[in-house]
């Protein structure tokens, strides 16, 4: 019996050690709200590799711990603070016998006699002018075959019922939702504007799709940062480990750097490896290349009502209408030797026909909307420019890729398109 208990103990210790080595936890966002002279409400959103391994979550403020109920999103009311005092706080996670102190933020309590600004009255559904469609409240909604946010009209369906950032049906898919890193505000002026959402594959070590709104509010004077690094919301071991290239490819942005110049911090986010795919440097992602020409064309489709985009990679064998065929293969890229080289890239697009209705796309009729997809074989010749043969319906793209696009836009005319609307 003693030998059996010893063996069990060894196994349990081994499992615990393995879990501790594998445990990863990162802060997605945190904020301080409801600030008074003596109290504050702290809120944080985290991603963790093993939520069941977490014992406690909370905040450290003024060298004291303040614990909250365990969850991907958690809040804590801290009282007994001093008036007119600046406080720094950190996000705390206690798991597998260790504690993680992570970046939080700072706030200043109100002075004596100072009153907080009243909460604004609820507003009707905001108009998209002069900014993109309205942003959601900051707390994520776990999704089971739904979208991450009902107000993010570019999003495909995600299967993530527990909100852990990993697909429930395909465990190789990981999701990250990035808010702008600068001071860009959403249309409601109630929080940060969104930057982009990514679905990343641990099988292909490459983005599967990136969904993002395009609008002039994202265009500013920030310079290209070239801040290549891993995405903090995606497990590091499935991403590129360096910015090196290979396989005849260079680093192809899904959402381009020039499309996010509203702030330096926001531009840095588009250099996350999760937004980078290998693209042929001689014919595809180069001056006059097929993909560069398409990107230039898409720039001309941005409108006042917002252009909603999903930029995707396809990895199965693909033959286009010109007879070009891309075949699956693995290449050395980004410090890895097991990266899938996409066989086709696509742009799924949705916008209003006029581009200036001043209406939310979810309130538009099908006759007021247009949607379609440009599909470009990775083997397409240099010099190729967008043509009618490159365009397919969203419904056809869904059959090809297996994803459901623009789920938040009930009247999106997915089965039809007019090529002239896009050329």
C-alpha cells in the first residue's frame, strides 16, 4: 500500500509540475472605473492556458491584495483610499502554486468636494459617421457558434463558448481580439476603438483570417514601426519565433501597416506575428505584385460608412479561373521549419452601396448593401490587377473555407454580387 501511495504521489507531482511549466497567463486589458474620493472599481480581462489551474485572481494596490471571483473577466471594488491620490495597480493571478503579477494601470481618486461626472444617458444605436460602426462594451461575450461582438460587423462566427480564446470545434484555431493601442475612441466615446481580430492556426503556424474595419479614422500621421513581435494573446509556441523569412517569401501583412497609422501604438499591433503570413516576394507581395495591386484597389473602396474586411489564407490545393494552381507545402519561415505556405489569399468585403448612408449596416436592407470576395491564387503572375474573374460571392467563399462571414449583418446579400460594384 505504501508503495502504491508513493507512486500516486509521484504521478501527481509530475502532473502538477507539467501544468506549472505549461501555464501561461496574460492580461488582455484592464481599467479603473467608478472612481470616487475613497473607492474605485478595478476590472481586468485575462487569457490563460489553463483556467482550471487558477486558484485566485485579483489586483495588488498599495502593496495589498484585493481578490475577485475567478473568471476571464473579473472586477473588484477597492475602498478606504485617500482623496486626490494617484494609485498604481497590478493584475494578480495565483495558479499552480505561484503568483503572476502583471501590468495593470493607474488612476487618481477625486479630491474632497469633487463629484464624479454623471453617467451618460443611454444613446440610441450610434451612426457610423464619422467613425466606424459602434464598439461594444469592454467585457467579452463568450461565444458558442456566435461572434465575439454583435456590433463588430466584420466578424466571422467563432466557436468559443467558454471565452478562453480557443475554438471549441477545431482545437487548432486560436482567437485574439485587439483594441487600438493609442487614444482612438469608439463611436460611442465609451472606450477604445477596435483594431482587428485574428484567427490563428497552430497546425499551419499562420493566420487563418484577420477581420478589421477600414475607415479614415484609422489613418493618421504615425510612421511604420516595424515592431515585429509575437502576439501576446496567442500562445507563443505556435507563432513564429523570429522575423526571419524563407521559402521565397517575405512577411505579408493581412491588415496592412498603412491601414493603421492613427497612432504609433496601434501601428505596432499590426506587426504582431499573428497578422503576418508568408507571401512570395518576387511575384505576389512586391511592387506590381498581384497582392499589392489588390491591396491598392481595396484602398479605393474605403468609404464614409466603413468598409468591413476579412483577409484570409487558404491552405488546401487551389486552382483559379486562369489555370494557376497552388499546392500545399511546408516552408522554413519565421524561425520555424513547419510553416504552411498558403495556396490562396482572399479579401471578403462588405459595405453600403452608396458608401455614405449614415446608417448602421445592420439596419440596411439587402438592396442598400454589397458584399463579395476577391480570391487570388498565390501562384498568380506579377502584374496581375483585380478583374471580374477574381470575384466570387460570399456564399461561395463560405463553401470553400467553411467559415461563416458577416454573421452580424442579417441582410448581407451573400449569394449575389455585381462585379462592377467592386471594380
